[in-house]
């Protein structure tokens, strides 16, 4: 049965959602990025933002927004992505990361 482009688009969207959540998890919760997070937290403490800045780094929705913004910029520059999709991509990524974070119990 031929699904046409719609089925493929859904698969790409699912792959994008899972991989962007994985990247946000690596950035905010893995032991791989712990030294970098600790360095950023120490630098933020110097300027007076310790808790707030670390919360932004560890929040899957917040980091998802920036991951989506980076993907939107790459899409605009190299992949012929439309402007409205480049604007919607950070919002979608933040929302999907929050939903996946709730499902995986990373977000209470």
C-alpha cells in the first residue's frame, strides 16, 4: 500500500522529535556533558545567575527551543526550508521535548 509523501513526512517528524529530545537529554542530563554544565554553572554564579541558568540548560523544553532554532537556521540556509517552518520548528521542538520528557518522567 502506497502511503505517499505523508507517511514519509510523519516518519521524518518522529525521527526528528526523538533525536532532538536525545540531544536535549545529552545536553542537560548525561554524564558526558556534566563537566560542561558545571563549568557553565560556575561562570553563571560569577555573574549572579546560578540557579536560573542551570535550570535553562537542564530543561528539555528550553534546550529544545534552541535545538529547533538551530535546525531552523540550518534548514533555511542549506535545505530550502520555508520561513514559516523555520519559525515553527523551535516551538514544535520545545513542545515535543516537553511531551517526551513527561512520558519518560524526566519532567515531573
